[in-house]
C-alpha cells in the first residue's frame, strides 16, 4: 500500500485553551503529531514526535511545515531539547539529540534565542 497518498494531517483544537494538535495519519494509523500553543503573537511548539518505525521519511519535516503554515504571521518558538513522550502504546526511543536536533531546526529557519528559562530556545520569525 502506498502510504504517501493516504497520509493526512488532522488539526484538533479545544476552544477553551490556546492549544492545537496536528495529528499525522497514514491510513488509520497515527504516525506523528505536533502540539502548538498560542501565546500572543508567538506560537510555542511544545512537542513534535514521529513514531520510531516511521522516522527518516520526512514526516517530522511535514509536521513542522504544517505548524509554520498554520500561523503565517506569528513567530514560532521551541526548545530544541530532546524528550521522550509518554504516549501509551508507542515504543518510543530517543530521536535526535543536542546539536543534531538544533541543526535540524536551523535547516527549517530557526535560530538560537536562549533565555534564562529555556537555554535551548530557538525561534523562527515570519
């Protein structure tokens, strides 16, 4: 089965909180997600993850581009620090770490902008 033609991203939002989920499916299978939180004229990319069996196929890039496109006039900020999400049923192992993760975001237009609370903070200005 050609999953590229069945790939879709579904946006889910709760009108009571300034948060939106971008859920990537291949067919009926959830293979990745991104969590974006709106804070004034800045969007904080809280999490982005791709299932380990679906990595290295550009899915993370597709999710990142979808988030950026969803907020065309806003600065997007994030912490380029690896994490291990707690999603039941997903056999997570760590993805990119440290410099490799920061370099990946830099390739997508992000630059280092650390502050006292977030030493790995990066921003992408529209």
